[in-house]
């Protein structure tokens, strides 16, 4: 059972009439496309979100911040996991 003392009220997360804002009430949010990358440089996983123009996926290694940009190919692929050196 939840303890009411565990509730945290964060300002700005209320509707104009003062009720708590329920994000679930608006239905599931659409997922944003991304690629999962195994960064071999630091032996860690990271995500590359798709750019706003839809032409590439770009991001950085979460540990060493090496930059990576992956262009979207003509035919595309169903794979979502890749390795980067």
C-alpha cells in the first residue's frame, strides 16, 4: 500500500483547474524512432534518435562523447541494433 507521504507535488504538473495532470489520460505517446548502438570504444550501449529532417540518426557515445551520425539508406533496414567503432 502506498504511503501518502511518498507523493511529491511538482509545480507545473497541474491542469488549469488545479487537478493533477495525468499523462496517461491522453493515451499512449507515439514512440520516436531510434537506433540502438553498441559503442565498442567504451563497451556501452547508446541510442541515436532520428533527426528532425528524417535523413539521419545522430548522437554521441554516453561515456567518451564520440560523435556518430548514421545516414538513412535508400532501401532502409529492419535492424535496430548496430555496432560502432
